[in-house]
C-alpha cells in the first residue's frame, strides 16, 4: 500500500498559530531541583495543619469523582461573599486569579483596544494585552518605584483606556496605592479598572471593593494563593457589579473549580484565626528580613507592603540568584523588568528559612 505524504507539515501547522501567541514565551519559573528554602514565588511558607489536611482527605473520600462539579462553586461563592460582605452574584470564582485575567481579556479587549498598565507590573498582564493585540500604554513609576498616579490619570484619559489594571500592593515593587489614588484613576477612566488585590491581606489600607458601589467600572481581583496559603489548589475570584458578572460569565469556561479546591477553601475560610495568625507571621517575617537586609553593607532595599521585598547588591542579580540556588535557597532575579536591573525579590519565609536566606546571602556577598 502506498504511503501518502501528508499535505500539511508541522511547520504549516505552526504557521497557523497567531503571531501574538508565537511571539510570547511560556511562563516558567527556574527551579533547579527541590530547594531547601523556597522564597521565589511570593507563596505562604505555611502549609495547612496536619489535622485539617486529614479531615479534608477523609471528606474527599465521599466526593463522587465521576461527576462534574457545578459550573461555579456555589457554596464557595457564598462563603467568599460573606467574607467580603458582597452579594454572591457579584463574584466569579476561577482556577487561580490568573485564569480570570483571560476572561476579562476576552471580554474587554479587541485588536487595537487601548489598555493602560503601570510599570513595573506583574508580567501576566502585558501578556493578556499582547495576546488580544490590544494597544498597550505603560506608565513608568516615580524614581522610588511608587506609582505615578498623575501619569496614570493622564494616560487613561489620553488613550481613552478600555481596560486599566492596578495591582496593589504591586508585584514586584511591593508598593500600595491608597483608596483615593485608585478612585482618581477610576474617575478619570472611560473604561474598566481592575484592581488586583493579590497581596491585600498584608496591607493595612482598605480594599477597593468599597469603590464598586459608586464606580461601576471598578472590579477587584483576589486570590487564595498568598495570605490563605492555597497556591497549590488554584483559587481566585473577581468581584464586580452583578450585571457585569452576568455578562462576563458568558466568556468563561465552565467547571474551572474542582470539588477538592472548593472543599479545602471552605474549610480554610471557616478558620479565620488561622489565616490571621499566619498573615501576621508573614508580616513580621518580611519586616525582619527587610531590617536585616538594610543592615547589610552595600545592600539596598525597597520597603514593601506585601509578603516580599526587592533589594539590590553590588553584584549582578543573576549571579546572586544562581549562587543562592546552588546552596538551596531560591529567590527571584527581577532583571526581566527594565527598571529593576540588578534587583532580586525574596518572599517571607518561616523564621528558619529567613535565617538560612540571610546567612547564605551574607556569605555569598
Ligand atoms: C499581582 C499578582 N496577581 C496574581 C497572582 C497570582 O494569583 P493566582 O495564584 O491566584 O493565579 C500573583 C502571583 O504571583 C501576583 O503577583
């Protein structure tokens, strides 16, 4: 039998992928083997207590693995609504808050849609803009890396921005915006302003949720990956006006949250003291690390309102990152952000992890 040559080659298939996708890079975090001390992804250093894990594992045995969950995890939606004092209809729960960014990208951005981001900014948002071929305007920070709020107000006005994203406290700088500053941007903006509050638990400023009542264009994005310590389960949520949520739901894939994640989040939300204590420990931890870094000769630290902090040393950041990694300590080189050449980021660890990081850094320097 004659073997037919396929009429389409792999290269033909690759050429069909939109340039906006092919020009991107995969999101990869360097992980040279299992580290002793992992402080490179702004995670909580605290896993759930063993007794709670056992309780959850026991309850998972009753879950029907063969059945789909509901489209939205409704029990969790109600629990989150109670947690944030908003109606359940104003919440979309997703497979991590990152996943929800694609929903608002799809819903608000067409090719050429004006979008505004402050710089430096959590890298995913630039990617959402590029994947949708949006027309992105980036607003550089002030010299001390705080937000240039006047610049943001001007940019949303001048570009007629359809979508603006503010992360507060910001990753990677750790700086927060005040409610009045967010309100200025929202008032000036003809489009939507998404406020990413991934690190809100570590910051004492009030949440932008309260702006939604008077500003229909404001939405708040939250995650359970940081303060709640559930990064491995992938849970995040968006809060917006219920009528906006109804429309955004049309752009979503169903069943994004599995039964295990929902059940775990419910159990954790039921233990507010546990989370409060751990958030407090992370706040103390990052303050102690910041103070210790400040005392090191030739190390410069940018004070942070989140559970991580950025700093420079006299050496190239990639070299310091590699040398620490060789000794089992993972921190993140921030050199991918043009403003942050030479900066490294370290997240709050346990006391022992912080000590190991600080000692290893001192020896490395
Ligand atoms: C600003 C910001 N938003 C969102 C996330 C990720 O959230 P999730 O784990 O819910 O996808 C991060 C994680 O580093 C972040 O820094």
